[in-house]
C-alpha cells in the first residue's frame, strides 16, 4: 500500500491539518484490515478454527404472541393461495340417535384438510421374453420403453436427486442416507453420475435461456462471486468465478476461469450487448464492456461515502449531511420509473438538478470532496435510468440471485470437473428462472429432464 505523501511545511491552517490527520487515520484503518486478513489466512493455513462473529444489532422482531396481544383479530394468512386437494374422503356419520330416531337435519357442513406426502420406494421389474420365429428363425426381444434404455434409475429418481441437491441444497452424504433409508441401492458415484447426466439433459433449456430469454428481456443485470474446482486426480484447487446474468424473470449462471469484460461480452452475446445493462462499478463493467447503455448501482455508489469513517466531529457532521442528501436523492430516483410519463419529465429535471447540486459542493473534508468529484465523473452512467425508466437503480436482484450458489459452495465445497461446473450452472439457471416466473420448480425440473416439457416454458413469461 502506498502511504500518503505529506509535506508538513505546507500545512498552514487548521482545516488542512485536520485533513492530513484524516488521511493518516484512513491509511491506518486500511493497514489494520490488511493485517487482520493476513492473520486469518495464516490461521486458515494452520487449520485453526475461525473466530466467532456476533451480530451488533440488539433489535428483535416482534413475536406472534406480541402481535396477538396488540391485535386480537390478527390471523396468519397463507402466502401461497389455497391448498390443492389430491383426494377426498367422506367422514363416518352417526345414523342412529341415542333416542332411537334415524331422521336428521343438516345444520352445516364441515371440512378439514390434512396435508401429507407419499414417500416410498418404487422399484419396477420389467419382465420380457426373447421369441424366435418357427418359420424363418428370426429372434425378437420384448420391447422396452425408449426412456428406460441404458439406465438403471428412473427419470423420477434423477429429478428427485437434482431437486434436493440443487434447489434444497442437500449434500451427497445426506442424499445417500435418504436413499438407503427407503431401500434404494445406490452409490455415491452413481448419485454424482445421475446429477451430471441431468446437467447434460438441461443443455437445451440452458440454450433457450441464453438465446430467447436474453432476446426477450427488456434489460439485464450482472454480478459474480468466487468459485473453486478441486481436481480429482491431483487434488489441485483451481480458482474460478461464477457469473449470473439476470433480471426479474430470468437467471443465467456461468462458471468461468476469468472475470473480465471480455468474458462478460461473450456471455451476453450479440443480443445481450444491445440491452440496457445494470451493474456495479467494478473493472469488468468499465469501458471495455460493449453494452451501450450502462447503469451503475446506486447502492454501491452511496456505500463509498459510508466507508469514509471520519475521526473528527466536524467531518462526521459533513459526512452525515451528504449522506442525508443522497438518501433523499435515492428515494426520488427509486420511484422515478413508477411515475406516469407526463410526470417523469418534471422529475427528470428535478433529479438532474439535485445531482448537480450535491456533487458540486466543496465541504473542506478532502476525502469527502474527492468522492463527490468521482461521483460527478460517473454522472452519465449513474443517471442512465432517466432515459430508461424500466431500469432498476440498484443491482440487488443479482446479489440475491447469486446467494444460493454461495450457500452451496459453503455447504458442499467446489466442483470437481468441467462437466460438474456445467451441471451446477444449468440447474441453478432453471431453478431460479422457474421460481421467478411462479412455476412449480419440481414439476418444471422433472418435465424438462423427462422430455415432457419444452424448454420454451422457461421463456414464455419473460419481458
């Protein structure tokens, strides 16, 4: 890290001295952060456990009991609609009263829904014969259904494993224990093989998302996270990146060796580069990215101001003043796209004027003034949403989309082959896209793997 170049002879006023002290304190914080990271890495290499972390927030959400006390009429409502009924059963009735009468009048009808599941083994033995013609001697085998040729496990079982492993994040040892518990004889290698085969089968669905899905999308977002692959033979760990391209109706995952503008241009394709694009201000999303209309994330931009941590009260008040102004700006910008077109013209001028007013200020706090100048330089990319009201002003969608992969990485570790990378990426793409469009994830996954559903089901509702 480069230390600040300070000339003590040139410090003549108190504000200049305060700014120099702030620079030194900022450098100290960065050095302490680097030192802590080095300590954590040394502890990891030594195999020492991580230090426990505790939440600083002491707030607790109100319990259901508290809500009931405050509002006696409150009742829990279902967020998923009515419960689907698979079977009706008539309850036994009393036909003879204790007085001996058999005549009854119906006062009201009653209904009780009990949810359940049938979870059992279904091993099927297919018997057949080999017949020979008595006239010509030609032999004929019994006809096996085409979808069962070359397999020892049913498509339903393969769909079950894919759903529980990728959608529910159940590890392979737990899947094996579940299979053994219901009487399915399957090995760890066979489970991995079924998951890889399912990934191969989802190639058409993945291609549908990358072509039709991107073409139909009104805008796209992108984010990335680290990934690892451990080679089976050598045990060498290869660092990779998982990248997601998404919006409200679409998720496309890719695992790549590099994370840069060239890789992102390839993943977006010709049609994707024509779409308005939302991202953070990382280097892969800079000038080399071939997208014309690029909107920067305002959450990431405001976070730069929150990371200053001034030491002096005067500078802290200046920081809070600017943050308050940006929060007011963020509220106006967030609701800009929801306004009618005739009102958007007035709001557009108001937002542009407010942006110029905030970024043109000179506070006297050097680090804060420097950040205001950097924000002003990015005006065109930060205000792109004014010309494209459908664009979100943040990249939160991608942050949420990539979280399931991060959880899988922490639970199950990295992949072990290029084919495993493809399987993981395709499963997550299908599962998240189905969730966003309100489709039944298990039925959609089973239909795509068995060939009963067309991949077009994933792109029918994209807009």
